[in-house]
C-alpha cells in the first residue's frame, strides 16, 4: 500500500474481491460505485453499526443524568445555580463540539475524528463516576459534551457515505437509523436505572448516578477495541481529497468491489474538490444551499425544542399525572419510549426509501401538534380517564417524533450538502439545535412553574413552525444525489437541485 493510500485508513480483509475490475478515474466514479452498489457490503455494514454506536453513546450520555440529578444536588448540597451548571454543562460542551467537529470532519477526515472522540467518552465517563465535587463533575460533563458534539457530524457522514443512494437501506434510511438507536440508548439508561434501583441497598442509592454515568465508558471501549479491524475512512471523502488509490482500497475492503485506479486517470494532482475551511460555514448560507440550510435549521430547532421539553421532562410530567412512586415513573417512561418513540423510529427507517423524508416529517409534526394541544386542553388530570388520555397524548407525541422529525431532521441536515460540506453542514445544524436544547431545558421548568400545563400551548408552537417551514420549502433529500454537486462545474446547479 502506498503512502497516499495509507492516508485513508483501510480495514483490510486480506482477500482480493472477485468480479470485473471497476476502473476509477475521478471522485465522481467512487461516489457512483457507492451509490449504485448492489453487492453484499461486507465491512461497510459494520462501519455503519460502529457509527451508530457513537450515536448510542451520544444519547446515553445526554440522558444518563435525568434520574440522578436530584441525588447529585443532595450529595453536593447544590444551589439551584449549581444544579443548572451540572445539568447544562454537557449541552454547552455539545454546542462547542459540534462547531469544531463539523470543521474537523471535513478537514482531516471522518476516521481520525471518530476515533479521537471515542477517547472523550471514556475519559469523561470515568471522571464523572469518580467526581469529588460539582466542579469536577461539570467539567467532565462539558468534556463529554465535546465528544457528543464532535461525534454527530462524523457519524452522519459515515452513515451517508457508506450507504447506497436508492432502494431499501438507502442513505436516508441509514441516517434515520440514528433515531431508534437514540431511543434504544435512552431506554437502556432507564433499564439501568431500574436495575440499580432494584439491587442497590437503600444506604447506597447515592452510588446510582455514579454507576450510570461511568457505564458510558463501556460501549466506547468496545468501539475502540474493534476499530482497527473494521473501521475505514469514507471512500468518497478520500477520493474528494484526490486520493483515488486510497478510495479504491476502501471499496475493495469494505464493499467487496474490485476497484482500481484507471491507467489513464490523472493522479499527478491531488487537489480536494472543495478545500475544507471555516469559510465553508458561510457557503451554507449561499446559493442553492441557503434554502436547504434554512429548512434544516428550522425543523431541527423545532424538533429539539419540543422533544427536550416533553421527553426530558417526562419523569416530572408523569409523576404529576400519576402521583405515583419513582418505580412507576421509570416503568411508564420506559414503556412510552420503547413502544412509541422507538417503534416510530423503526417505521421511519423502513418507510423513508418509499415515501421520502418530507412526506413523513409533515405527518410527524402534525401528530405532535395534536398531542400538545390535547395536553393543553386536558390540563392537570383530575380523574383516571383524564390521566390515561394525557398519557395517550404523550404516546402520540413520541410516536410522531420517532416517525417524523426525530428521524428526518438529521436526514435534512446530512443530505442537503455534498461530501465536501457535509461535516460543516451537520456541525452548523447541531450547534443551533444544541442551543435550542439548552434553551428548552432551561425554559421548561420556568414556563411550567408560571403556566402549569398551559406550557403545552407554548411548546405547540415548535411543531407548528416546523410544519410551516416544510410547506414553504418543499425540499426532498431522500434519493437525490447531492454528492454529485461536488463534481458539477461552478454555477451549473439547476433548479432540480434545489
């Protein structure tokens, strides 16, 4: 393997693929081979699974403190400001991490960034587990947030660039997999809480939050352990950097495609299709990308604001509805996530190749709007029937989230931009979305205290804004070859690409 080839990490299989040789003359050829591949994808499936493992870590770490924050407050004798510092540290870290991670993903490659951010998760999780005070805990959670923020752009790039363009398991479906993966992680955190709640003696319940946070190091260590065997650089990114030999090696190892650089290919000049740089954030707000960025940003902020207000406030909401024990609250929260949010996410993965992201996001927002209006009208339940109806509205909200915006806001963020802009595109989107999450988590308790259940009228404005944006800007990313825009001549994009 040449020095140029080694610059794009390849997980070698030790065998040469059978079949005719696919000659590569340009980065466009590499993109087409990935888009049109019908072969068994060998290591490519494993790369997607590992990337989803990163998403699992993101969700687990963000939600792991939901049930433990009261214990942290009690153990460290925190003021409300101190509690807010600990709770919000990870989201502030994610805001910074997303901005940096988007740039680095395009600059130095998907593989290097992904492997580096795994160490953030290990170190931060262990630091949280052994934190002696609130300042160390907040600092560790901030570092954990950096890892979360850095990971999403690179994970979405892997999902998009290791999947074909159309048909079952296409790019949109692979990216939508992030949603059920997210809910599975949240559900596992609930299960872990339930297990610890059952086995820990009452005198040691203060260990619960430490064990839950520390457990986040385990999946990260597993990913690190298997990375060298299966993880590869994105072949499309490698080709876009002018490294056709490296891209061909990845196609042979990960897809089983007998690819090689054509003798007449121009390999003397290794010039990136578009040079990575901070100025590319400005490109997102220019030309054909402006409308896509506006749409992706609005629906992501709307989805994040509504979901965080409802989902992360779910234990509080349920306890006020049911006036039951912590155990009942955990069980109902777990059931709602698994039966509705997770199932909705699985449906999104199966159906998006057929219907597209737009036709699924619109009804998803509509279900959420109906659910929030229903919760606002019910108010605080005064009977078993009203309580059951309110829980049904929460279930409807989570189903709509999983089926629609929860899955496909990331599709819009990832597939609205070609390979050269995908990192900064997702990074920009995630920076604003995390800011929305932080604002939502901060405002929900305040609005809830001031408006009681009238807060649902305010939250309902979020899905309404998402619906309006989708109706005004009808952009469908599923099945559209956005990577081809990297190879189009400057100024040659047509209205069909909008």
